[in-house]
């Protein structure tokens, strides 16, 4: 299943900002392939803005619909007014591997529970509008053994199918190509085997 993810290098984030009743809401958004990456973003936000009133957060460290590697926090705001609205926007966007920290500087005027929920949801929605994304395809390692004479042909076929070669191990009688096969797609190697005239071996051990 292909899905969009933030197109940002490791350790980088995008910042957006808006103001409601003199309260400033700064949103940091980054690529979150795992929970550790999100914890790093949250730690940096706290370190960069130690005097902020709140550092509310939400993340999905997996594909859209992920049920385990997810989380959200109100960080001292009234229950259900920050983290959950933020998470619902992330979930509704159909994006995966994404996380946000909304840093709030209180402006002196209380927004009420409804106002807070709207503000935090808006903070994330606004951030996603300008966030660069790219399509991500989950992949499973597959090991294919070919003769030296068939390596170039195998690589050409794989490239045409948008299947990356992640590793090549050369031995005395050929090469083992470890490829990133799209998860959920049947490993139909008939066309490649035909091109290699039956000299293809799918290693399953």
C-alpha cells in the first residue's frame, strides 16, 4: 500500500505559526518513521522553547490507520482539547510516518475548551497544507540468485518494475541480489525468470 509521508531529511522539521487572542501557536512537523524520531522532535521543541506554556503533540509512526505506534498529549491543556484534535487531523489527512508538536505561548486570554480544540486542530491542518510529501511503498526483502551474465538483465527488469536492489553479494557461481519487494504484492517472478532463460533462483532461507 503506497501512502504519502513528509519529504523531510532526518532531524529536520517544518515550522508554521498563527495567533489566536494573542496566544501564539508554533507547529513543528517532521517525518516520523519510528517513535524514537518523534521523541527526538519533542525534546528539541522543549529545549528550543523552554518558556512556552505547552508542548502538545501527536504522531503516527507507521502507515495510515496504524493502531500501535501512535500517540498524542495535551501537555497540561484541558483533557481532550489539544492532543486528540491534533491526532484526528493527522489521521484524517491519510498520511503516515508523521508527527507534530504544537508549541503554545499563552496570550492572557482563555480560549475555552472548544476554542482550544479548534486552535490546535487548525495548527496541524495549516502545517500539513504546506508540508512537502512523497509517496512511500512498504517493502519486504527478497533474495534472488542469478548468474553473472544475467545480473545486468535482472537489474534492468527490476528497475523497470520500480523494485530497488538494496544489496548485492557476489559468490563463485553468481550474485545474490537482495531487493525491496513491495509488501502485499505477490512475488511473481515468471517474467524475470523467462528473460533469464530459467536461470533465476528465489532464495527463501
